[in-house]
C-alpha cells in the first residue's frame, strides 16, 4: 500500500463529480463525432473527382473506407467504455485493491495493473483486428494467411507493450519519488523517450516485421544514381534508401521517412516500385526528402514535448485535487487505483487534440509536397503518382470536409492533384 502522506478518508467532492462529468461528456463528444463521421461519409459531391477517377473507383474508395470506418469506430467505442467503467465507477479501484492484497507491494501492484489493463484492451481489440484483416482480404488488399497475420500480431503485442508500459510505469515511479514535482521530470523523460524511440525504431523494431534491402541491391537499382542526385540537390547528407517487402503483407503502396540523426532513412514499399513509373517514384521520394528538409521529426518532437509538459502539469494538479475522493480514494498521486482514470484522461485528451495534431500534419505534408514539386520538377509525375496511389490503395477520393478536418493527416487527393496541375 502506498504510504505517502495524504488524506485517506472518503469524502464527497465537487472535484470528483466534476471529473466524472467531464469524462462522460468527453465520451459523449467522441461518440457523437463517430456518428457524424459515419453519417456524413456518403454526403459528398463526387463530380470534381470524376475528372480523374471513374465512378467505379470513386464508389470502391467510399465503400472500402466506410467498412474500415465502422470497424474502427466499433473498436474505439468498446475501448472507451471499458476504460470508462473502470475509471469512473468503484469497480476499477476495487479490483486494484484486490491486486494490492495479492502482491503486497506498491511496485508490483503498479506493474500488474499496467500489464492487465494493456492486455485487456488488446484482447478487446483483437476481434476488430481480425475483422479488419478479413475485410482487407475480401477487398483484395492482402493475400496473406490469418496465421501469418497472427504472427505479426503477437510481435506487435510485445513491442507495443514495451512502448506503452515503460512510460506508464516510469511516470508512476516519478510520482512516487516526487508527488508534487513529478510532472517536470516526466516531461523531460517524454522528450528523451521520444528521441530514443526515433533513433532505435528503424534499427530494432521495424526489422522484426519486414525485410529492408538497400535500393542499390534490388532490381530497381538503376534508379539509384537519380535518387542520390535528388538527395544531393536537396542539400542533405545521404542517408539509407531502403526497399521494404510490403508485398508480404498486402498491396498497399506507400513511402515514408523514419529515424533521427544517424538512423534516419527513406523507406520505399516494393509495391510502390512495382506499381509506379520511375518519375512517379522519384516524385514520391522527393516528398519524403521534403520532410527531412523541413526537419519535421524534430518539429514534431518539439510540439509533442510542449503537449507533454502541459498535460503532465494538469494531470498532477488533478490527482492532488482527487486525493481521498470517491470513487478512487487515492492515498497519493502514485496510488495505482488511479491508473484507469489516468489512461482514460490521456485517451480523451488525445481525441480533443486530434484536430490540432492533424492540422499540423497536413501543414507538414503540404510543405513536403511543395518540396517534391521543387526538387523533382515533374508535376505530371506528381499528379500521376497521386492518382495511382489512390487506385492501388482504394482510397476515398471524396471525403467529407468534417472527416478531413478531424481525421485526415494528409491533404485530400483532389487538393494534391490540383496543386500539381497548377504548378
């Protein structure tokens, strides 16, 4: 049992009632947002898209996106309600009290609570993950077996568990050590953890799921000199340009930049190289170079650090205000009985910040698009690449503006096509 000095008597509390009210209102907001997202999905004018896509392609994108949306929102609803029941009713604290009796150790209770909450949420999400995989296979987006999917699932279960549990347990250790000043140290720790993850993910985590081959060692090696020339033109140190065996998992085409400092690299899906012309590939590569050119990883980490600092400060004030209050009856901020509430608050905050986060992401993507058009000097290839990406990925090319504002990390396909045409 936590022995930190605090009031332990259960008292009626306006603060406690206010927290529960705000949380339930937050849950209602997310559910209404989900309902609006689904109901508005087909309420769009498809006429502008018909200049570049057939009616069949537009309908396929709408239907495929709609089915994925239903699966995703169902998963979110179950996860939110699970956390809400544990965080806002006496059930969660009572279950954790039983763990305290069994473990007889504050640290083991914190660790067991974190692990059990993580595994329970993953177990609840598993049916939706399977349903999403089967849906992708029905649409011809993958040919892999369910067994192969489960292999990756269990790998990701372990990896995601480490990345989820280390920060959570670390925060509770800091709360135990510094009940009032932990939020400053946690914010610094979040920055360091983000930098470490950006450094190590490309070399330790990504290879667990895919094989990465240097571009010059693949059958697409003839474009290597043009790639090097493009990177040099951008004024960047030449990093690794790798080809990922994405076709093992599906037909989805993409490219991305990853890493930080010495581990930064550009990754091209093999499906991208198979489905696109050389000029289109170079245009997409120039887009990824644009992210480096504008230091988007560094800027993203900086923005995340500010959010962590503000979030940790607010959480520290809230936990102090809830000491001894029903239904949590916390002895100190580090009392593990508050963990479901901490997780629920984090989830609600991430949803509330989602429009801001995605607005920043779209701004970054616009900058990378501008860099692509400037570096590659191939607006026709830029447009052709976007059209082909939409066809290959069965993308929704007519998203509703509400869905774009709240959920889109990239500009719409039509916006990007028109940008290339107007160059």
